[in-house]
C-alpha cells in the first residue's frame, strides 16, 4: 500500500468514515451544481425530450 504509514497517524476507524463522507459530500455538491446551473437537466428529469436537430435541406 502506498500510504500505509498514514494509518500510524490516523486510525482507520476515523480516517475511513471521514474519507467516505468527503466523497459523498463532493458528489452531492457536483450533482447539485449541475442541476441548479443547467436548464436541460430539469427538462430531462421531467420527461421532456429535446427536439431533434434536423439537417438543412441540400439544394
């Protein structure tokens, strides 16, 4: 293990829950930022399909 000496400083019973909590909080923040800063996510979650883009007719 690369960081094996870290567990001499931090107990695994403390370090592992803190690490997993940090991952969960970070994931929640990313998902919250995506849903609040975009307009298409709310429409997608409500089942509204974006109209398909059509190619212009060649003449």
